């Protein structure tokens, strides 16, 4: 498999996974400069809403700090 073929196969798999996540309204989770603590993350939902959240490291409970 060439590098181009591998990239095409990976893109197809990623696109399929992102479509399934959108159908289930599962957010993409990432960190950026707004995440000033280790337990803060950005949740980006398929409808465009984004939230800065903080996750309790003991029980995984999430608290919305603000909508972005």
C-alpha cells in the first residue's frame, strides 16, 4: 500500500466515524488555550455549539464552565 492509498483509507475511515458521531450527537473533545487546567476540555457538538467543560478526575462528572 502506498502512502497515498493509506491516507485515502484513513480519511475514509475518519469520515465514517465522524458521521456516526454526528448522528449520535457525540461531541468532538479537544484542548486549546482556553483549557488552563489539566481537567478542562472543549466539547464541540455537530450542531456547532461548543462548551468549555471541567471534568472531575475522581468520578468523571463534567461541569460546563461556559458556552463558547
